[in-house]
C-alpha cells in the first residue's frame, strides 16, 4: 500500500489549543503566525472577548501535527506577550 493510501486510510489526529490572553491587538496575529510560518492553516479558529475582564478566549484546532510539534507550538504560544494560559488536547 502506498504511503498516500496509508495516510488517507488512517484518520489524522486533531490537536486542540485553548488560549487565554489579554485582549490586545497583537495577540491574535502573533498566534496565527506560529502556524503560518510553518505553511499551516488551522482547521478551526474561534476567539471571543470575555467581558468585563477584557480577556481573549481562543480555541484552535489543527489536524496532522505530531505530538512533539503540538508541544513545541504550545510552548511558543506561551511566550507570546499577553498570553496567560495555553492548554492542549
């Protein structure tokens, strides 16, 4: 069986990132850049401003990332100014 057939037969794992951050204009593009510079487009991206605290709640889903890459991206997210919490699943 070709590697393409194997890849199509096996469902790709979806990584989920939950991010809590201060509601600042630079946070969202900095997080998206972590995917874009790897040539990736997240499957799902949802962000909400939580009031009155003025915090961002962001949920991101990305298919096909290896476990090591998920942890690396999560650690990069944690270093983005304004990010307070990053959880992965």
